[in-house]
């Protein structure tokens, strides 16, 4: 196994310890904790003790620490383990040819915050905006590849899909939330109705005899000429002594 090389190194580096009459023969080595987790870039301490045949701690004896894969985690001479990359690794402590192993799991750096852009936007009904999200660690460094879940506080006003695309549906306001690993950020969306650019009345001309009536139809339209449904129309006449008009046209 990989730690056999550690035994050789330990036997060499600890040779004077093993010959020291003040140290008893090492019967075993124990590591605490035997299992541990640490995030990439973070550290966790391990402790090790050499024990004699009676299970008593042997003080002053040098212990050699080693990592089974330094690409995943490193370990200092004092047993401080630092996560390098996601994965599992064995950490060994050796004295006088006796070795103990700790299993260490290195997890991804946790998300400390979420950034959304833009954080606010005014939209007209029917318009869309793409909300982008970044996850960051405690130092503000971007953590790529972390999933972000989007939700809306008011789905009748603005919807949002899984990728953060917001669609304005009706006048009002909605809060878009981006969440990752329990951390959230919000963007405020304000939706207003498409303004009326013109009103088309049909028929545009009509000849009537006194006492006759006719019905007029009005269509509010946007700047591109599209009909805007559901918009109220107020009717008036320029000469009420010639022709009157009701509220329905």
C-alpha cells in the first residue's frame, strides 16, 4: 500500500526515537478523528498518539504524517489537513513502523453568496430579460458550475424559467430569487402595460339622417400597430348639438 513508503521514511526519520531509552516500544498508533471532512481550500486538524503495549501514550515520540494523494489533500508535520480538490484520501501517521490511517473527504468549497445581474429592471408586458447568476465563496471568488434555482414571487406578473429568463406577463411587480446551497439573492421586476400609441376608429366616416344611430368600433394600438386588448376607451363628441355618443360608442 502507499503508506509502506511512509513506514520506510518514518523508520529512517524516527530512528533516534526508537533507540531512545526514554521511549517504550510503540505497539500502535491512533488518529483522532478517524474520519473527517474538509472543504477545498479549508483545513482540519488531526491528532495522533503512539501507544505502548499497555495502551499508554508514549510522550515525546516523533510521528510522521503523509497524504495518500496530495492532489486531493495535503497534511502538515503537525497533522493539519488542507483540502486541495474534491475526493477522498487517506492520511497516515507513523511511528516506529506502526501506522494509523484516517479517511478524509474533501468537499467543494461551500457557496457563501449569490450575485444576480441585473438586480432590478422595468419591463413592458411581453418583454423579457435574462437574469444571470454567480455563486461566490466567502472571499467573493466566483465558484463556477454551481447550480442556481430561480423562482418568482408573482407568477401572474412575471415568470422565470430554469435559466433565469424573465417574461413580463401583466402590470405589477415581482421578486425573482436565485438560490444555491441555501444562499439567495433577489432581483426586482416592475412590469407596466404597453402604452397606447394610437386609436383606430371604424368606420372612420359615416352619413346619418337625423334620428338615426350607428355603432363605432375603437381599437387601441401600440407603436407597431398591434391591437392592445382590454384597454378602456373614452368616447366624446366635438359637437353634441349635432351628434351625441354613448360610453360604448
